[in-house]
């Protein structure tokens, strides 16, 4: 079967169809023109209406005629050939002047790229879903709808289990007391009191730590209305620094399949601040640098460093 | 002048320690020198402060009844807690009250006499450096300067033991060699949490030292 | 070089010379509810406040004259509230133009180690009691309706027994010395409580 021939036959119909479309458009335009102009001035009201209606009917009939003509022609044009993988754009390959308009080769190239991109994006998205960094419910909800299979089960943990994990961690460290609140729904907020050094507020989402803020032992953890205050920063520079470091630690300790291990590691790390004011920097050996004690704790060794002394 | 000028660093409820200053300088000059050092360090001046201390004798009748030796009641004020009044006995309890306590002492005047001449106070500048608060005061008694008080407070920490090394290092940065050793009162409240009255107890000890130190040279002058 | 002289300021902050104007009366247990009802209607629109206080009266004896009396009060139902130390001067009742008893008054809010401090000052506890009741306010006027209980064991506020079958009613107001007009307001208020309770200026000396 020769594409060339069938295309050649149809070309005639194409050009007729195009002029039919033009005719249709002009007759439709006339409909609206006449409607816009309204009734022409005649002696009697009746005469005016009659003339207007008959003119309107005429125009509508011509629209109808043009439409029928177009339908007839479009049947002649026939369906576009489906044999070419690029459908109609495959026709570009017929352009004999390759050198001047290299559209077809460019199109193929683009097609290949787009295919490759889709493939890689698919791979990446499935990988990312396993290593979930997503922390907000909205995102999770949306992705769960699209790919229910890869939704991490770690986000649907019963509150009872969270309580258990937290109380087990609390028992592990005698110098650390953890109070659990659920001020809004099921998400837990932990108030961690470390010795007489600091108080940390840890906002959880299921077993993922969402946010943390560290304040001095003697600073308020409750706002004026008696609710736990998860927003205001510490008044002390040293605890503002520690808060920054703790936020870094949240991003560092990530193990999506075992969220309880993450919480435990974070708490172990946080616990190393028990000697916040007592430990000298492991690098420069001093206690103070720019008026601040060593606020950084190494994620592995838990050694104390000044912010600027860490590697 | 016979007076030796003294530094009395006060920490959050750590005992004050006396350190002699370079000779040939007046209290004023030494205070100015220290102010300059603090400013060089980057400390920012934040207004002034005062701490004062009135002495009351327990009057004769009370002593006759209680059978105790001469006792002093001290009533102190601190600009850091402007709406409080601190009443203390040496080595005894410290009562924190509102300013009406001063009025009460007036009512009690037939039992506790105010020894006007013994009023001691320390006034000076208040500096902030990061989370440190430094108060550099001239201690005056009567009309003469008796010494210099240096109060260093590391605000984020409420347990004295914890921050001792850190404070030492900080004080070295502007007091150089005059930094005292670990104060003796260290063990008194080892796990305790700082309260404003702890500072007042230290100031009282400091002021009493000033009174005693002054008693010796001034006897000839009276 | 000398430091500037110590400023010779009166140290005392606080409010000097406040007077308490006082009217007292009593009401039997049976009539208590109707009095409370009346007070709820008359007084400022607030939730009627109840209290349970433990009061200790301390004496400092001098060689001559009457001892110096201080009253230490602390709340049993709000253990974190500061303690309340109160000095009351000699009551003046003689002046007929004044419709309330007047006495000098110093109120001090203090820390919880008050008893220890007072004994260090030489004070000895004379007696103690527990007061349970209601407090009402109308502007600066204070109305206290309370029942007094004796302590069965010294210092133990757990076991108490009531002193009588009636309740103490006190109408009081604090004002700087010389503002005797407040006593008129007090009398007007007291009139409105009749005949439920008759509030009068009662000379404590006559009761002794």
C-alpha cells in the first residue's frame, strides 16, 4: 500500500475542504452580523419583523448548506494514516528538501529524549518513594492515590505504638525525661528535658520528627494560653545555635524503613548536650569561642566542637 | 592612700573572691580600664545597675529575749529585680518580698534599728556579651569608694557547677590574671537551681568583706 | 579620687501609710446561703472566689509595751501563690464621724520561707487558724465571708474543727491615710446587707 498515492488523492479534497471551512466561517459571521444590526427600518412594525425573520432564515440556511458541504468533503479526506509511528508528523519525512528543513530528524531526536526522560523519571520516582523524604500528609495523600503500592507503611502507625517507642526511649536515658502531648489530633509533641541543661520541643508526625526547638531549662515551654509553645525561639544565643544544629541532625538521621531507630539516634545525639556547658571543644580545647560554648556535636562520635571548629 | 582596691567577681551564686589590683591606680581608673577591656571584647553596654544593702541591728529587747549574740538583718535591693526586696541574715535564710517590706521595717524600727552609716551599695554599668551579663560596679560605703565588684552571669545555665570552667575562661579574657580559683561555697548547693536570692547572698558576703576591710584602716581616721 | 557619694534616697519603695477601713459582722450557717446570694447580686460581676487560707499570728516581744504582731497567711488551695505577710496597726474606733474602724496596714507578698525567717528575726508563733470562705469585690471594696477553724494539732492543717456555727463577715477597703470618705461608701454598702448581717465597727480591745 502506497502512502504517497493515498495522500495524493486526498490533497484535492483537502483544498476543497479548506475553502468549505472558509465559506462556513463567512456565513456564520453573517449570522452574527445580521443579529447585531437588528431590524431594518420599515414602515410598519410587522413589516420590520417579517423582513428580519426571512433574512435570518436565509442566512441560517446558507450556514446549513456550507456545513453539509464541509461534512461531505471531510468524508472524502478520510482518516489520517495510522501506519506511521509518528502519525501525521511522520508525513514530515516526505519533505524532499531535507537539508533546508531538517524538521523530521529533529522531531525524532526530541521524541527519543522525551521517551528517555519519562523512563528515568519513572525510575527516580519509584526510588524516591522508597527513601521517602516527604514529611507532610498532603503530599503523602496525593502520592498514595496515584501509587498505592509504594506508600510507606511507616506513616500509618497507631498512636499506641508511638507512645510505646517514646516511653522505651525515655527509659533508656535516665537523665532525660520525655513528656508526650497530643495537642492537635494524633500527632505527638514531645517535651524533652535534659538534666538541668535544656528543654527541647520535638514535633512528631507519626514516628517522623517534623521539627524541633531547643530552649534553656528555665525558659517557658508553655505560651500564655497554657498551650505548649512550639514556635518561639530561645532568648539565648547558645540555644538558638543548638536549635539550628538539632534541625541539621533531623535531616542527617534518616532511615525511612525504621523510624524508631531514627528517633532513638536523634535522642542519643541530643543527650550528648548534657555537658553543653562543661565540655571543651575537641579541636581547639577551649570552652568559649565568640562567647559561645561548643554547640556542635558530631553525629557519629558525639564529640563537642565549636561551630567553626568542626570539620 | 591606704586602701587596696579589690575585685570581687560574683558569679551566679558563686562566692566572691578578692583579687588585688595593680598598685597606683584609683578605683575609678581601674573601673574605666575594665570598662574599656569589656568594650574591646565586644560587650555592649546596656544601661546601669545598682545593688544596695541596708543594715539593721536587732534591738536590745529582741536580743534579751532570744538570748542570741548581736545579730544583723540586711535588707537589699537589686535593679535586676526592681520590684523585689531581699531580707537576709548572714548565713541565714533569704526572704524575697515586695517593696512594702521596706515600709514594714519602718514599723519595726523599735526592734530593728537602721544603721545608716553602714549602708553599702554598688553602682555601675551593665554589659551584655552574647549570653553573658557583666556588671561592673563601684562599691561605696558612706561617701567613699571601697572597691570594685564584678558580677558575671551566664544566663542560659542555671547550675553553677556546670558553667564554672566556661566562666573562668570568659573572665580571663578581661580580668586576665585576677581570676579567682573555684569558690569555696561551690558545694553548698551542688544540684541546686539558681535563684535571684543566691546573687544577693553573694553580694552580702562581698559587702561584709568591704565593711570589715574598711574597719581596720579607718579606725585611725575617725 | 573619691567615688560619688552614696545617694541619700529613702530606700523604701512600697506604699507608705496605707490604712485599712474595716467593718465586721457575723452570720449563722443557716443564713449563709442567702447572704452569699445577696452579695453575688451586689458585687462586681465576677465568679465568686473561694479560698482556704492558713493564718499564723507571730509575736515579737519587747521589754515594754505590747508585742509586735505580724500575720502570715498562705493559701492551702493554691500552694504556689506567694505568702502574705501583714502588719496591722492600732485600731482607731473613737471618731464618731467615721463609719468604720481604721488601722494602719502593711501588706507584703513574700517567699515561702517566711516562717523560718520570722523565727530568725525573733518572732514566735502565738496562734494559728484556718479560714475557709468566699471573697467578693465591688470596686475597691472587699467583702470576705469565711468560717474559722481551729487546728487540732499545731501546724497540721489537715485536721481542723470549726470554732463556731457562724461565719465571719468582713467589709474592708484600703486607702491612703486621711481619705475618710471611703467609710461612707462602706456604710452605704453595709446598709444594703441589712438585715441579713449587721456590719459594725468592732473594737477588738473590748472583746479581750
